[in-house]
């Protein structure tokens, strides 16, 4: 699954994403994810838009495991975004 938005809170390997639809969702970095909490803090401070590749939360939980974080290019005027940064 995927979710897009801005990282708003980071606490170690747990973080919150304010989605493009305005909802807030909680995630945790999966073991073996290609980045660590330090990179999440940098994304939070920069206010970067990201897309997350994540699992479906396990029954009884509200937190999904994230396997990849893709930084997106800034939004263009009119709410469009330019796609993934290379």
C-alpha cells in the first residue's frame, strides 16, 4: 500500500504522517528499511512531501510498518506536484 503526505512527528522509529487528505496516520519503520530515524527527522524539519510504501496495519493496531520512503518534489501552483525527486 502507499500513503503520501508530510512527516509531522518523529519519535525514534515511530512517526506520524499528515496525509494529502488531511488525515493523520501513525507508522513505524520496518526492520531493514533503507533509512533510519535521523533521516525521518530531516524530512520532518524540511517539511518534505513523501510517499510511503507500507503494510496494512495488523488487526487491533493502528500503526503500519513502512518499507520505503520516497521524497516527492514540491507541489506546483494549483496543488499539482512535480512527481518524485531523483
